[in-house]
């Protein structure tokens, strides 16, 4: 259920962003990437784990860097960061102990991230991405 919900939500956000013109600004997808990456910090706070917050913050900085590169240089960096975050979701529990992460989150976020990456890459490859 979490996996399917992630896919549906990513498609809805991407298509809505395109139809409504929200992705006309090249900041649209980098902002989404920053928000996605920040959820693990929120979970660390919810789980009352300062150690998890520190470790998650280091990872967040890496994704923030990719988002900035996507904004300043090429939106392909954001597509790659979204896909990489999906992989990160898949292995997160083996790398970082974060007691605030809901059990369903890794599946949901993996599905969302990869679907969003594919959608953005599709837009960019067609030259239709207004986020360029």
C-alpha cells in the first residue's frame, strides 16, 4: 500500500506541477528534493534522537548540495538526486538508526522518489521540462 501510494502521489505532484505551471520556475524540483531529504531530520526529532538528527543532517547536506547543483547548473542533478534518495530509502535502516521513522516510510519514499526522478527525467529528455 505504501509503495503504490508513493507512486500515485509522485505522479499527481509531477503532473499537477506541469499542468498548473508550477514547474515553470527551475526551483520547483530542487525545492521538492530539499523537502524530501529533510523528512528524516523530522523523524529524528520525533524519535527524540539527537544522534540520528546529527547523522541525518550530514546526509541532508549532501542532498541539499545536489539540489543547489540542480538549481544552478542542470536539473539533471535533481533527477539523479531523487533517484539516489530512493536508493538511500531502500538501505536507510541498515545505515542509520532513527527511531522516529515510520515502518511504512522507506517503501513510500522509495516509490515516490524513483517515480519523481523518472517523471523529471522524462520531462527533461523530451525538452519539455519547464524546469530547465
